């Protein structure tokens, strides 16, 4: 019938949308950054929201990022924003590059008439995006606001994708390798993971300075895995001296990020308010903890990893259990313990210390902090890794207990395998 409006197909038959992907050079070859990852960063507000400015210079406050739209039309619906003193409700569209708006002909699609903000990854020379009827849509570039580098975000996305699914086939694929070849493969990927962590830590130190880098890394790791973004926002809003002076209470930091914490499905010990209270106690008891950490660097052992010496023996030789207790007390005031302390050591303390040093600290297979990282206790890792490594015989108690390096090596191999799969 002429003039009739065609009904939209049910959601079940709407084809999955295609996501643009940018390929960029990384530390060990190219990596990809997807539009879907950009959407996730926006949904979680995983950037410096306090510094957000539109391309025409206006302050933009993200009161509500909107409902993530997985079907056709704008990426986020019903966002609540404030440009200067003006509050606006509407939709938000995200692209890697500003020119993608025109390339996708959104100005000619009525579904996009309600877009009030165009968020892009890479800054461009465009002050506004041309909407329907010549409407001027403000542009916000996220790259200058990101807490970390693009490759680090891409790495985290790959780890998160692995954390939620089984890898039952991995032992079968790797079990076919001779023991020496398997050990070499895991060591090679572990070294790449270690070097990347040190590289990311160095970028953080360059950007924030030593104390700021330590402060941000600690809060981010305490937020692992569901509350990293709001923890980083807390780190930016409340610097370490404010915590150390008692000017910040955990409940105050909690309230400042109200609506952004994820508590559902988070274990009681990992609840973000609990972690904030731990950090408040830590910072009050050890106001100079980043300096204490750096002063301990000269006391840390630098194990040389040799196939003939098993992990248990290396840990005993280098008194790792005693060192673990010393770090917990001297640096963290015993506010953090267990696997989260080990994660702080492996993802925070050791990479940061290596980033501030030179030479052998970068090599997990030789003498240096990387060797210590290799044999340290595993910490918080995707649950699928340790059973797989036990099945492969890499971890076999008591002589070869679970440790960080091989687990990171398997993780690196899985990420590389997934990246090589055709899209």
C-alpha cells in the first residue's frame, strides 16, 4: 500500500552490525583497535571525563553515556550530557575517525537525527559534524583523554575475551609439542608480555611521574577486573597526597563515582568500596609508599631462570615468601594480601621498577626483575590458564608450582592465536 510504513524486522533477524577496525604498529607488530572497543571505553567512561572538551572548546560532562545500542542506528541512545551550562538529552554516535560519519551517510538517515554528540577516537580538524539539514553536531575526540595507550587497551580487551570462555583445546594443541619446544614457546610469549608491561609502565611514568604512576597503577589493579575504569577516575580526581593526608575518605571517593561502580557478581573481597577502604588505610599508613617501593629495588633478587633449576628451588634460594611479606608490610602496610598483592607485584610494582631502570631488568629469561616476575606467585589470572598448564605438565607440585611467567606465556600465545583467526 502506497505511503505505508514498513515495519522494522524483529531483532532476531537484524544482521549483526559491522565494526570498523584500525590497524596500528605495536611493540611486537601491528595490533587492531576496533570501533566496538571504542564503544566499550565510552560506555565505561574509561577516559579522563573531567578534561573532556568538544572540538569547539566547550566543557562536556557525561552525566549518562546512554543505552548501548547493539542493533541499527546510533551507538548510544538517550544519553544525558551537559555542554557548559546547557544540559542536553539525545543520542551519541562513535567512530574511529570523524570522516566515517559522512562515509556512512548518517546525515541522510533519519535514525541519526537525534544525535547530539559525535565521539571519535582520533582528533581531526573538524569542529562540528554536519547533521541533517546542516545541523552542527559537536565532536569529542577521546584519544587525548585516554588513561593508557591504545595497544594497552587492545591487550586488555583480548585478555577479557579469554577470561570468560574455556580453552579446552589449548592443552591438546600444545601437548603435541616436545617439552623443550613447549617451554621455549611459553618463555618467548612470556618475554613479550613482560616487555609490553614494562613499556606500558614507562609510558605511564612519563605521563604522570613516579608517584602518580604508582598511585594510578595501584588503584587500577585494586579495581581488577570490573572496576578498573572508575578506580582510574578516582586516582585522577584524588591524588595520593590527599589520601595520605586523610583528606579523602573511601566513602567520599565511592560517592564521587556514584553510578559507575559494578558490584553485581563481584566477590565480597573485591567489592570496590572494600578496595577503596584498603587503599585509604594503605595510603595513611605509608604516605611515601612509592618512594619506599623504589628504595627496595636494590634489595630485590634478580634470578637467572634455568631449565635445570625448578621454580620451588628458585623461590627458596631467593627467599620469595619472605620478600612477599616484606613488600606487603613495608610498601602496602599489610592492607593488601593474597592474589591481589601478587597482582600488584606482577602488574604494577615490578614493571614500574623495570621501567625506571635500564638493561637486564627487561629480560625475564636472564638476570633481572623479569626473572623475578617469571617465578613470582601467579596472582589474579583468567581461571582457565592454571588448569591448562597443569594438564600440560608445566605446573606440577611440589617442584614446579604455579607461577606468573608460564601463565603469562600461555596467555600471550592464546591472544596471538585468536588475533590470527580470520574475522
